[in-house]
C-alpha cells in the first residue's frame, strides 16, 4: 500500500506541475506588456515629430537653393504672386529648378509659405512651414536652419 500511495502522490504532483498559469497571472503579464508597449509608442511618436521637423528644415533648405539658382538665371527671386510655382514651371519656359511636378508641400501636407521680400526686413526671400498645427505665425512654425519648430 505504501508503493500505491507513493504512486498516487507522484501522479498528483505531476498534474499540479502541468496545470499552467491562472487567469490572474495571465492578466498581470498582459498588463505588464501593455505598459511596456505604451512607453515604446510614446518614445517612437516623439521621434516621429522630430523627424518631421527636420524633414521640413531640409526641404526648406532645398527650396532656398532652388530659389538661389532661379535668381542667378532670372536676375531676381520669383515675385510674391509667382511664388514657389515658378520653381516648377519657370515663367520663361526653361527647365524646372525642382524635381516636384506640383508646388512643394511640407511633411504635414501643407504648402510652404513664401515671402518676397522677407518679413524680417532683409532683402532676400523667406520660406516657412506652418508646422504641426498647420497655423501660420505660431511657435511651431519651421524655418531654415535652427529657427522655429519643436526640438
């Protein structure tokens, strides 16, 4: 009878080992995974915003280089009324100064804003992006170089 009781005890122990996790344990694991996922999403979204601001700055610099080439060929920057469209289809019918087929847009799918003359009183032109809020004249506007935009 001793051997039979020992076998029964061994079978009972084996069943307990095979039982798996309880519902509470599974819920705790899911909660921990959700917490980790939320931290990762917040970090990635912050990087996405920074990347869009940097992309806008690079695009503005590209537009300004195209404007400088236009000035060399035409003798002056495009007028305010011609705007950035003059870089795509120059008034004289020459080659385009940019690869785009339409007026360039920022990473938030808004057209860049062009000023001739510049608003800051300089003799040049100014190109800005309205930024994430898509409103001109706010703190998050993106300008060339390190000006404007969230960092």
